[in-house]
């Protein structure tokens, strides 16, 4: 879904990054989340950094699948590469 112009916020609507990560100003203040949830990418990455395994996350968040967790890592890697470009 494309980002649409809005003079007040600069954009509105949702933007998809890949097929599993969504950025929508109406959801979690526009933080990247796993599509169809309110689970921020940041939360998943912090849990992984704290030592959680994919199995731990799938148990804690039953709506997720393994591909959602991988998509979080890909999203951050893509964002980091854009900063360096």
C-alpha cells in the first residue's frame, strides 16, 4: 500500500514494507509492526537480543509465525542499509 500525502502529518494511511511489516500512523504511533497485529518490530528484536528464541516468541505470541520474526530482522537490516546509502 502506498503512502499518501497529508499536510498535517506528512502522510496518512498505511505503508507496507515487504509483506509482513506495516507502518501505519494509526497503529502504535506509526512504529513498524507485524501486519495485522500491534506487535512492534522493536519488541521482537529486543526479545531476541535478550536471549529469547524463535520458539519462545512463537509461544508468547501465538498469532505469529516464524516468517514474521525473520521479517523483523530483514526490516531492520533494510532500514540500516538505507541510512548508510
